[in-house]
């Protein structure tokens, strides 16, 4: 895999990134370390984590994933110099009181303190890509559909103040580049405008959901990112597993899915966009298309992301070495024009049920 540049930063990464949100919940520490080692052996130089992880978020696993990654880095001293390491500061956490007491804000002091904590848990001196996990602003995200102007709160920390806090970290040598996550076109434009107007560090990336059943970013955010030279890091390319085919034989709600599947294990996931009956039905349509063209559902779903111009790096999350190898082996898969046309025909009919 040829390295790609993230935005206008000096970071160059593989077009596949190892996501780690399963570490500490679905995957124990020993197996997590094995996955990290295999990923590096196979040439992946990009790791993404977050202070909030593991997922689904719980007080008991808060910050566990960073600790697991940090322990692996300490046990493999040569690995750090080969890797680009990304992590995130959690946004407002009203429903997660174990994060900053459930604060509805993300202040400049919060950002600095969270970064210091991540550095300690990861056992590194500098974070290569530091991202705001979700906006402080009132915006539709994680499956919500509508922006409600009446819910705006001018008292919350401004984007300008957040950028100034991030600048402090960059100047201190604790962060190399900046990113956003779960952002909107307005948010990306405003962060870039503020950085250019006030001489603040520029956003290099946006990490947003992107997969066959959730392509909403193609309706505006992709144009924004292209013209502003901000790189997309696509997460959930397999739609939380729906696009792997593992749920194809289950009921309409996925309730009788495999026992170890996320939708089976975690009620909170069933209540999210991935648990919608429409999302499961759409995934089955795409999975059937893959088989029609002699591909596995995983191959087609990943190849879709791996080859789209919108995507700079695709974040894969796995629970085993076998899954890791399957995801990496999908690199180089080409989807024929006829298949791409049929994919778009399905989207025209069902749109983005997991948006």
C-alpha cells in the first residue's frame, strides 16, 4: 500500500487504518496485542483510538483501549517510530457521567487535560493526530436526522477557543496534526476559516461514518473536504458488521444474529442506526449483490471504501486475526462498472438507512 498524505499535514499513512474500539470490550488485552503486531507486520502504519474507548462506552471500560495500546507500545519499543498514532478527546458527555462528570461542554482546559491523559495512557511523547471526537455544537449525529436551531447554546466553548487550546498542544510538541470526527460541512468550513483567519493550526482530517448503507457525506461534505484539502478517514466501512453478511440469516431486527455479534451482545447498538430494520434489509441487498458477482460481502463493502475518491484512509475494526487478514486481503479488489451501477441503483431506491 502506497502511503497517502493527510490534508496539508506532514503525516503520511497507509490507506488502511487499524481501529481499536473493540480492544478492552470484545477483545482482551493479549488478543489485542496480537492484532496490533499482525497489523504492523502486514504493513499498516496507522492506528486510531480514543479516550472514550472501548465501545459500547461504559464507565468500566473508559480509557481502557488507550491503556492496551500503550502497553503494547511499551512492549514493542521499535513500533512507535513506524506508526502514526491517532486518538480523540471526547465531546460533550451528557449521557456519560464518567466522562468529565457528564459535562455538556468541551472547554479549552478539557482538551488540554484530555491530551495529557492520553499521552500517559499511550506511553508516548507526542500524538500524531489529535481529533475532537464529536462536536460541542447542537448538530445531528450518530443517526440523528435534523438540525434544531432552537437547541443552539452560545454559552458553550467556541470553535475558536477549542482551536486555540489545540494550538497550545501543537506548540508544546505534544500534538503534530489536528482532526475532527462526526462533523458537518459547516463545522469543517468554520474550523478551516478560523485557522486561516487567526493563524491557528489547520484541520487535516475528518473521521466520519462511510459505508454502503450510510453514504450521506456524498451529499455535501465530500465537496467541502475536497476543496478545503481535508482528508476523510472513513469509519464503520462494514456498517457495524451488517455488511459482512453475518446477519443475513437473522430475523428482521437482527435479534437472532450470531451470539458473539455486537447487535446480539449490546442492546445499546440495537437502538442505534445499525439496529434499524431498514439498515439490515439494505445490507442484505448489498450482500446479495456481492455474491452475485463472486465476492464476499466483506470484500465488496471494503473495496467500495478502499477505491472511492472521497476516502483517504479506511478504518477497520476487528475482533480476531482472521478478521484482520480478511480485511487486509480485500485491498486491491476492483469492483466492475456493472456492479458499481447496481450498487448506485440500490442506493437510489433505499438511500442511506444508517445515516
